C-alpha cells in the first residue's frame, strides 16, 4: 500500500471544498430512508471502529472532503486524518487517502454514499487532468459545461477544478450565451446582443460558420463560441478575429482531438465529456474494529 503525496494543485489554490450539508442530508435520506435496517440490527450501539479510505488505481483525488462530511453528519465525533487533499495526483494502485475513527454504525451507514462521491468525483478529476495535459504545450484553457448530473453540479464542477481545468458557468444565471434557438425569437443578432446586455454580463455568441463569426464581431460580442467547426475553420476564425475577442471551441471534443484543436490558436475548449463521460475511480473503505 502506498501513501498519497500531494502535487502543487493544492486545496489552497482551488479554494475551500464545497459545503454541501443540505445535499448530503438529502442523499443520505435517499439511501437510508427511515433507518439502516441491517446495521441497526447487527451492530451494537456505541461501537467504535478505525477505518481507511483507499484509491485503488492511479488518478486525481476529488470528493475526499465530501466523504468526510458524510461521516461527520452521521457522527459529529468523527476523528479524521486526511493523508491526501482534493487535487492530489496518485500514482499507486492501492493508496491510502484518509484514516478515521468513528461510530461503527455511522461508518457502515455512510459508506456507500461516501464511496460513490469519492469514486465519481475522482473519476471526473482524473479525466479532466488528461485533457489538461493534452493541451499543456498550448495556451488553450480547458472548460467544463452544464452537462452535469442533476443535483451534483457543484460537486462535479469542483472535481473539474481538482483536475486542473476551469469552470465555465455554473448555470443559466451567471453567464450569457446566445445560441441559434434564441435567435428564433428576435429580428437579428444585433437585437439579441443588445437585449442580452441588460443582464449586466459579458455576452457570448455561438457561431456555426465563419460568416456568423463576422456578424458576432460586427455587433460587439464579448466572446465567441465556435461550435463543431473543422480545424481549418477554427484556424480561419483565429485569423479573422485577430485577438479582438476570446474564442471558445466546442462540440464533440475528445481526448484524441483536443490537442489539435488547441493548436489552432483558440483560447478555450469546452468539453462536456469531463462530467458526462467520466468513469468512476475504483475506491474502497476498510474497517478495522
């Protein structure tokens, strides 16, 4: 068994892990209902155990603090020793990331939720780190999208940051992005941009063609999303805009294509796969009575 060694992407750089107390209560209620019948029947009240959380394959940890929060909601007397931080890169195949002592009932009741969060979020952070590494020789920044699991957006976007990428917008409330379907309800793009400025936020416009890019420039878009363009079209858009507005490439980006997209000169690449296609990492909990 190996012990986790933190890398420079530390919690202090990421900011504080999200406090999802209300979400955790809801998730526990979903799993536990009106009681953990097995644990309450078998495990004596007051029994204490030591435990360890393990990540059983290489990757980037995310969700470790949420796992702590799960056990602490069930046992405020939890004693927790974090061996890794969210954002730690692990190279081993069986790595201790936390040790703890708590009520046996709390540990057995919260185990599945804690592991689900740790595995899911670590999977997102690990996949994100692969995308970030693939564009490391360029200036492109990897962004996430709103393609998140309902109810898990805050946690999944935290995992993206743990993997070294940047959050785009948290939701519809904190960013303006004018798409084709929005333009069905206005006379033209200029009118849409003018109305959107009332939100007091930078206005991004989605473009499918180079002609649309020219229109977006003409009406003063603050940022342009290049949707499903070929590499040649992306390069042409970079030349056309000449640094006047940031460019974001999007649509069908994969780990095999992201490097070539980045080398076209775009500023950002948004990747829905970071959250909708990540595989959970293999994690486990060992209890030591």
